[in-house]
C-alpha cells in the first residue's frame, strides 16, 4: 500500500525552526495536506519526539520518531526509529558525544520543548546546531544497530551533505535510502557519477515553517501502516 509521507520536518526545538512548529500545529498541517505519516527530525535532539507522536496519535497521523544528526564531518543524516524509547536512547548517545556548548538564543534562535498539547515545558540549553563528535559511519552503525533507518539528508545541497563534505558517497551496505532536495540536483549527481542509481531516493520538505510541509506527493510502498514496516522498507 502507498504511504504518503514527509520524513524530514523540524519542530520549534530546532533553533532554526519557527516557534509555530509545535507538535499540534505540525500534525494538523500534515493531516490537512493529506499525509499518512511524517517524521519529526530535529537537529541532534529528540526532546519533542514523544509529544509529536502523541499529538499525531490523537488525530490518526503516524509520527516516526527521528532526529537529523550532524556528524563529525558536518554531514546531515536522518535517523528514524520504530519507537520513542529507541529515539531517546539514541539521543543519549548523541548528547554524550556533543561539545558542551550553550545555545545563544539571540544568534541561533530558541529551542522550545513542548508537550503534546503545545504547552511550554522548557528550553533545551545545549547548542543543537553543531557537529557531534560521531562520525558518519559510527552514526550509521549505531542507528542500524538499534533497528533504525539511516538516511543521508539533502545530498544535492551545497551544505551539510555527504557529497559536499566527503566528495563521494561512501560505500555502506546499511544505507539503502537517500534523501534529495531537488530532482535537478539529484540528476546532476547521478550524471556526474557521484551517486549510483541503486538507492531508494526520497524527497522530503526539511520544513522549518508550517507552510513548507510537503503536499501529498511522495510515497513509499509498505506492507502495512506500521513503524516497523516503514523502517523495514527504508532499509531494503
Ligand atoms: Zn539538514
Ligand atoms: Zn533538516
């Protein structure tokens, strides 16, 4: 069955995410757009994951627990998990391997922690918009070891992509799905033989504002509407 989804959305926890990117606003907008599932993928953190999953459950929208990690090499990758607990364990690992720097709100923006009813629960103090000390390969290994899916993000963008940071796509048998930003950008990389066509290519919004969440356009074929089934597909 076809599952229409947007697997790369930032909440108000990401300093660059709009303060209106609250759990309820995100899931309601995704529902309005006709999506079946979304992933909330904040920079180096999952502090709003449980709230978004819960808000999604209330309106019948599947929310995949996730994070957008920034590796030691300045590469962004989506890390998607089949449960909130797994996402939070991964967050522990990431937090232990991040420089202890405080966020500068006035420079980078607020990092809001909210509950599933959009109530303010606090602010994440650590600077999330920074590289972790975890390498691309180690991050991939850790995610896959926890049964998750590791998806290099916006590979055709000029910044924070595996191609711009390393100059090539490292061979890694655990990576089956790759995210692109524009079709033109993806074709360019394929034409330049910087990436082969064997991957599953997905397009997500990387939304930082509500209006940017994807329309009902991109889908993946899954056996059933379950988190496990989606992760399995992304890893096959
Ligand atoms: Zn990114
Ligand atoms: Zn992003």
